[in-house]
C-alpha cells in the first residue's frame, strides 16, 4: 500500500521493507486522503492505512479488546515521539508500524543558536499532539502546533503574522509551498521539491538547519556593512564637500584644488568597496553536522532492528556484510541533484542503502545481492545525470 504513496512516512516504510528484503506486491484502486491515510485493494482484500483519526472516521475503533489494545499501543508510541501508522484489512485492525523522525545533532545545535539569536521556534506538524509534544520537549522548543492538515499550514503562518510576528518558514515539501509563500521569509531545503524551492525566498544548498543560522548571521553582517559604508560615506562627504565648495575659505582660508578633490572622491569609493569586500572573509560558526548528507527528516520505520550490527557496514538478513559499489556521477550541481540520484539508486532492486556525496561527486551503494553496473548506470541516467565509472569495494574493479 505504502509503495503507491509519495508521503515521507510511506517512503520510510518502503525503504525499511526493502532493507528487510520484503517482497512488495502491487496494490490496485489506490486512494490517498490528504493528512489522513490511504486505501487500496490487495489480493482481493480491502486495506486501510493511516493515523488514528482516519481509522476512527472509518469506524474501526469499536469497543472490542483488539481496538483497545491497538489504541493503547498507538498512544504509547506517540508518547515516545513516534508516529503510529495503523493498518486494517477488511474492516479489522491488523497492525501498527511506528515511524520516527531521527533528530540530528546538527538540528539540536541550530535550535540552540536560534535561541541565542532571540528567535521563537515553532514546530508545525501534522503529527498528533502527544508526538509533537514529545519532540518539542526533547529539542527544548518553545511551541508545537500539531494535527495540522497540509492545507492548514499557510493559515497557521498567517495567524502568527496577525499577532505582529515576523515569520520565517523552513520547509521542503509540496504542502509547504503555500506557507513558504505566505511567510515573511520562506526558506526551502535544497533537496526539497521543485515547487517548494520556487516558492521560497532563500534556498539552502545543503540539508542542515545550521545553514539557516548561517544565513541569518550573514544577512546581519551584510546590513552592518551597509550601515557602516553609509555612515562613513556621509561623514566623509559632509566634511569634504563644504571644503571643496569653498565654504570655509572666507573665514579660514581653506580651499581644495580640483585634483585633490578628485583624488579624495576616488579614495572614498575605494574605502567603501574595500570595506564591503570584508564580507568575503565571513565564516559560518562551527557546528557538529556529521549527517549533512542525510535528509533533514531522516525517517526510519520501526519494523525490527538487527541488534548485532555494531559496525557501520550494512548487513543482509543472514548477517553477512553486503557488497558495496562506489559510482562517480557527473552533472550534480546542488543538494536537489544529490537527492534525485540518491532516490534513483535506492529504487533499484537489490539496493538496501544509497548515499551521495555532492562534493566528491560519488554515490555509495550497498547491495544485498550482485547488481550489474549497467542497471545502476541506467537508473542514474534516467534521473538525468551521467555515471562515469564504478568501483566495486574490495574487488577494486573498474567498469568504464
């Protein structure tokens, strides 16, 4: 069912299923209910998947023991900061999958810096109140607005503006576009959707919230530089123009020759330009961003974990280390390109993990079985980029 949805939570479930080598069957009659859930038919049975509100609207929360247990499990997962996805088959609840936003240390650092800047941070989320509050407390955020439908994000931003707040919105999805347009400053993640990028005033080239802090600090530095240039330009001219015009000659005998005046004006321009060029030495504050190549909301579905995998190398279902291939890709210019390549490789059968490094132009693919280089190359080419060569780790074989 989730394979037919483009929702980030659905993508997390599908990604986890691929890592677990789950065979994904094709569903028919797929329907998506924005902010609620999905319906589909699979092997002749009618399935529902979605949040608690969607299940309640569908009449699946009766007073029987199974419903009570399911609601209790969903509440417990929500209190842990996870988003419960409930599944029903032919009118009967059959299970729950919990999906959690993995909080990066860089995000914690960014939020601390937001507080230092005197900003009021708000989480705007479609998650239920319990989940939103759990995340809010963990990140020490002042306010969380929960249970927001995709169509309501813009009205939430407008409500903040009506309270005389200047609102900056950070988003990356299709549903964020109206809110990004409404906000005083719309900030889009570079790896986000095209419509979000088009709607924003600022586009981050990487996927770290620390870049928002950097953008704010850089804008303050620019304004400070502008004000400094204006002050010295006015001060310089207020002193120089009266002397050049001969205003002080009758009283003090002060005058300025045209040659010296021209040189003084050139010196004024040189001073302003040199002062502005100091911005080239602006440096962002050091921050721990070890996961800068991950998505801003790296979602992982809780469907069972391999407790014995203590290293960083991926393991397949039998516990053996999988094969790795490193592909050099040309044509990537920004984080948006990086995400396109990553998604294209992750969709290939046999790929359990794909990561792309924009700076080195290399994609690292972990495989649960031997996948031909040609298949991986075709996936990258179809995404609009050019694979150059592939190296199989340990074997060190290169395929041109």
